[in-house]
C-alpha cells in the first residue's frame, strides 16, 4: 500500500468510529468513549505517518 492508500484507509476507519457521535455530549456511554478513543488513535497514527514520512518522497510503501 502507498502512504496515500494507508492514510485514506485510516481516515475512513476514523470516520466510521464517529458515525452517530454527538459532539459536546457530556454523558458518553462506555461504548461511545471507546469509539472516540479509537477515532483519536487513528488520527494519532495518521499524524505519525505524516511526520515520519515528511520530506521523504522516495518511500511509497
């Protein structure tokens, strides 16, 4: 997979975790907290990939 494909996949997975999430809701269920944590983890991985591959156009997979 290319970097772009990986990021697209992770972004899709993150977005799926946020389906039905109500922003600003104070009383989250355990499942909603878990889904939000998963979405944040996907975002962290995307940011890490961007960081470690910035300026490196020779690595595509």
